[in-house]
C-alpha cells in the first residue's frame, strides 16, 4: 500500500506540474497583469538617436546573407549612426565573398578563419562594435523598417532595462507537422504578459538589443547565446528585460519536424549549460519573479515528468481509474505516432500534430540534456534546410525619413511585398525552450 501511495503521488504530481507550467502559469500571469501595475516607463523618444551596431554571426549563409544586408540597409534609422558588423565563423561557402561586395563605412566584415562557435564570435564582435547600442540578429531574419528604431526607443522608455526584445513572428507549415509557429505565438503571448513586470528571461536571437557597456561576455562554450546573454547581464548587472512590440521581425521555421528536432536537441543542451551558470537567478530576490522557475526550469523538466508519469502509471494498472488514465496516455502517444497519416482529418489531424510536436520537442530536450551530460554537446551550429525567408527582398525607398537612398533599381520593393515574400515558404527557428 505504501508503494502504491508513492506512485499515486508521483503520477499526480508529474501531471499537475505539467499542467501548471503550460496552462497554470500563463493563467497566473494573466491574473497578475489585471491586478498589479506595470513597471514605470518613460514617454516619448530620445532627443538624440544613439549610434547602433547591428551584429550578426554567420556560418555558411550564402543563401540569405545578401538579402539580409539589403534588409538591414532599409532600416528607418539615421544611416550615419547605423553600423552593420558581420562575423563569419569559418564559413566555407561564399558568405565572406558576398559580404565583401557590400563592404563600406557602414558595413564591416570580420572573417574568422577557424570555426570557433557563435559565442566566441559574438564576444569579439561586441568588443569591436562602435555603437552605444548593440542589436543582435540572425542571417535568416527579416526586420520591418522600424525595428532598430523601436528597439532603441524601448531601451530609452524602460530605465530599468538591461535589454529589450522585439516581436518575432515565426511562420511554419503545419502540413509537415511542424507547429513551431503556433507554439511561438503562445510563447509570445506569455512574454507580452511577463514584459509588464520586466520578467522576460530571453526571447529569440533574431531581434534584441542592449547597451554595449552593460554587456557581460558569455563563456566561449555557450550553446544557446540568446538565453545566456540576458541571463548573465541580469545576474551580474541587474536590470530587467522588456518587450518592444513595435520592433517587429519575421523568420521561417524548419520545413520538416526532423530539422526542428535537431535544433531543439541543441537548445536542450544549451538550456542545461545556462542553468549551471545562472541558477542564482532562481533565488526570489533576484528580480526574475516566478518566470525562471515556472517558464524555464519546470518546462525543462517536462521530459522527465512525462517519463515519471508514464512509469508511475504502469505500476498502478491494478486500479481501474489508473487503467483508464494509462489508456489515455497510450491514446495520446498513438495519435502522435499517427499524425502524418491524419493530416487531412480536420480537428483530429490538428490534435495529432500538436501532440506529435509536443512529444518530439520534449524528446529533443531530453536528448539534449543527455548529450550535454555526456560532454557531447558542442557550441557549433549548422545551417538547417529551410525556405529562404529573404531571397530577392530588398530595401524599400519608402522605409522612412532616415532610410538611405539606394541607387540600384532592383532594391525598390515596398515593405508589404517584402513580408509577403518572406512568408511564402513557411516558418523559422527561434531560441526558445
């Protein structure tokens, strides 16, 4: 009887924690947003716009790098105060050659001959940056024309901010079972609520900004830089992270769920690495509120909770209620396995795809933890097969008062066409859990 009671506690506790982290915590955030005041903000905008360095680390990005440069050149920001700094992490394709064609006072290429990992590249590039504000982004991201301006305005409006994140839209094709776009909208909604209190921990490496003199260099072995950077800044310098929702960008997700699985294995390893460096932020007086525990730590424990819940349920099959519960678990796993065959079956197909995405995501996290524990995780990444989000896209002549005048007629494309083309292929990978 004692063992049975233990298994009941393990089973119910596992499912209760899963329910809390995915549904209870968002509900708590929503409730707090209704009863607690948001952190104070300034109104208006800077009277003098600071110099900004947009930094991008690239490895074998020949397919998208030219269009990315064109996209950054169309920013509605004083061009004499906007620097674009691109570091090649030992690229073996035409990335450096393409960037070299655009080299100017505004665009700098730093070509590292040996592959060192993104963390090392970012540390070096930020040390070389001339701007007061650093904006970090990725090669496959598309900024709207106001993105840089809105990130700078966000830092100015939030005096306690150590960093601000933009609003990223990830577009994914559900036809192949990758629901990363839908999951990202759920994450963004939660982080919008967390932003009221400055509780955001990280968002995505595609669009965020901070003051250069407040940057804390990250360990060279860092696997998920967009998580480690804001966490270390908060740990060593304090401050909060807010969202600047008007700073908007888009990415396309991996077309196949297998590509998403490999990306999330790397994220799982990076999450555990970041936890070992930043666990003091879990202490209640560190200013992260319930976010680090509820939004991150418990979410990272989800693969283990699923295993515990399944194993404990196996030990309780002698009890009718738990036999029914176990049958429900098997039905969920079965639907996930059959998801590719059920795509055309309306709501059942969508539920099966959601279950498949959930289980695959958690299996990838678990594998990432194992790889990190075995010392097999490395701070390198490979470009995953994906639709080219920015191919053929260019600077818009109507981008704004500060947009540079580009001579080539091929760059004349309205920003509405810019984003229509960006969405043509389907969705991109962020650095979230």
